[in-house]
């Protein structure tokens, strides 16, 4: 036998070995239950039908009740789809579909047998799955662990002790509780964690304590009423509101270099919230006004309404808008003055800034430390497009009436003169008046009352200028 013949024999032997191995591998892979599928069946339709049944199987928890058969059915179905996509022989496609169908049928049979022994367990798992576990790594990890225990015992559910079943069921019930808490409170929890990381324990301890208390309450209420949203709705709302307040307070503190007292930050947040609400209301009224004007611009609307009715309707809407703008202006002005230095009020279409102190006892010269406050007053008058500014001086009742009237007038004139020198405030708009102790706010018989009566009121008339 020559060398070429030897090589040929070796090649034939190798070919036979490879072919035999492939046949053995295929026969090993294609094993287990196999169903009869009509040779005339359309592969694409059969695949679509089985994919629908696989989805239904997940909803009926085949993946834990019959894990091996259900997984094998999906593997054979995947092979069939790939064969069809690659253009393989139709027989190969139908062969894999037959095995897929056989394994799926067997899975259905096992589910029927096993589900009767695990109804409460299945209900607990299904409830947990509907509460938003997907997308949360921690919850998905816990679900995976529970499902592994379920699959491991799926073929012996009828032999599991009540204690084993209860332990697994409790795991799913706890998972459901955790999922609801995460769904309802995750945003609040993130805000609290952020505030703590920024120093809320020292910068906003009262607000933090309230947020943590409301969070704990909400978690407990959910745990006790996990399937009753109406029962935990209010507690969840309070927890989210408290967490949002903490977030805003810490943000204000953080913005101001972490040196702002908590009470001051709370006051700023409250004012910001009121301003935002006013912005919303002003915007809503502006839309209503625009819509009404648009409607009234039509010929039919004008024909059905007299000029007087039209003017009245527009005035009503405009008055509402102006009232809200004034309310908004009062809030904005209030934020510019510390309460121990000035208070801000509304009187019709006028903004009243009530100044406290600012003068030495019995004198009308403005203190140096009061001038920055008056500069703010001038800025407010300019921003409000003031039509007129009246400065009123008032005293307590100690001393001669004529002296007090002169002192109050001199102080009013000093403030008016200061404001008239401020950029943007017209001199001809400013008037000074002194009333002595003729217009007290409180009794002059007490120290506190007299302190209230010693004041300078800067009254800014806005009129139609608010609409500019």
C-alpha cells in the first residue's frame, strides 16, 4: 500500500468519525417529548402561534412551575426560527417545532399537576410581579433568588412542608411590599439621601427629622395595606411633600454657602412656593383673558353683546389679573426686607413699606446703617413703575404734640429726599407728610405699642403701571 492510499484511508476514517459524531450529537440534542405536527403546516404561522403560547406561559408562571420543559420548549423554538431565517431544510424547521410543541405540552401538563399544590404561593408571586420589580436591580436580584428556590422545588411542591411553602410565600409577599414602597417612595428617598449627603443633619435637622418620620410612617402604612392604595395614599403624599420641602430647604442653604439658618431657609422656600402658585394663577388668568378677547373678536359675539357688557366683561377679567399681579408683587417685595427692619402690606393698588427705626432718638438724620434699606425701597419704587410715592412720618405720644409733628415731618422729608436721589425715581412723584402721634397703630401706654407707632411708611401707588 503506497503513501497516497494510506492518506486516503485516514481521510475516510476521519470523515466517518465526524459524521457519526454529528449524528450522535443531533440525536442527543433532539430528545424528550415530541409532538406530531402536520407536514402541511406553515412554519411561520406555527412559530407565531407558539410564541404567543410562550408569552401566555410566562403570565401563568410556567417558568417556575415547569422550568425544565418550558425552557427546552423555548430553546427548540429558537432553533426553528434560526433554521427558517437561515433558509435551512423545511424538515429541520418542522423537526425543531415538533420538539418545541412536545416540550410545551409537557410543561402545560406539569403546570396543571403542580399548581393545585401551590395556589397561594403562585398568587403571592404574581402579585409581586405586578408591582414594578423590573428595572430595580435590588428587587430583581431578590426575585431571582426566590425563583431559583421555587424552580428547585417545582417537582416536589406536593411534598413540601407547610413551613417550606410559607417561607417561600412570605419571601414573595415581602418582595411585593418592597416593590410598592420603592414605586411610591423612591423619589422621596432619593431627595432625603441627597439632603443628608449635603449636610442636612446639621443644616436642616428639624426638616430632616420630619421627612424621615413621614417616610417611616408611609413605609409602615404600605406594609400593613400593601394591596389597598386608598389606605396608604395620604401617608405617601405626606412623605413626598416632606421630602420635597427638605430638598428645597437644603438647596437654599447650599446656594447660600451653607451658612443660612434653617428657619430662614424655610421662610424663603415658603415664599417661593407662594410666588410659584401666583405665577401659575396669573398665567391661567392671562390665558382666560386672551381666550375671552379672542371669542369676543368674532362678529357674532360682538353682535350679541352691547359695548357696555363687553367692557364690563373685559374689566372683570383684567381686575382679576391685576389683583393677582399685585399679590405677586407684594410677595416679591416682602422677600427683600428682613422682618426686623421693614414690613410690606397691600392697600388697594398701593404697596406700603413700613420702615422700623432708621433714626437716632429725637432726630431726623438717617442712620448710616439704614441707608442700604432705603436704597432697596428706591429700587422697589422703580421696579413697580410708581405713579406716586408718599412718605408718612409717625411718632409715639411721648413729648409735645407740635414737636412730634415737626419731627415726623422732618423724618418723612429726609426719607423722601434720599429716595429722590435714587436713580429711576422721579422727584416730582415723591411727597412727604408728618402726622406726629395722630395715627397710632397701637396703644401708646405700653413700650411695645409705642415701638409700633414710631415708624415711617413709604406708600407706593402703582395704578395701571402694574400692567406695563
